[in-house]
């Protein structure tokens, strides 16, 4: 937040005669990516992997309800494991924020 406030709200972009909200929005996105980019990139990779496994399991289960329940249980277990992985990755690469 401090980085965003210091870099994104410059006087030349905040002038009432010629405001530039697009420049401010782009700056905010850059700041967010700078600080949270590692988390978001890993979130997408880890979650998609687990989701594909779940989808394959559901397709192979077909109409068998018992197998489908196991797919859901495995998916939830996978999400818990993903959370641990994400936490470890963020702590390793972004330790200056903790």
C-alpha cells in the first residue's frame, strides 16, 4: 500500500484539469504484481493441476456415485496440500513481507 501510494498518485496524474485514471490503474496493477505476482502465478499453476486431476477422475468415474465421491474427497485433500505448497513457496520467495 505504501509503495502504491508513493508511486501511483503523482501530482501530474491527479490534476483536476487533466486527470489520468488509466495511468493510476496501470500503476496499481504493476505494484500489485510486484508484491503478489509470485503468489498469483503459483496459485494458477497449482490449482489448475489439481483441477485437471479432479476432472479426469470424474470422467473416469462415469455414473458410479461411489467413485465420484472419492473424486471429491481427493480434490479437497489436494486443495489442502496445494495450500501448504503455496504457503511454503510464498514464505520462501517473499519472506521480506512477513
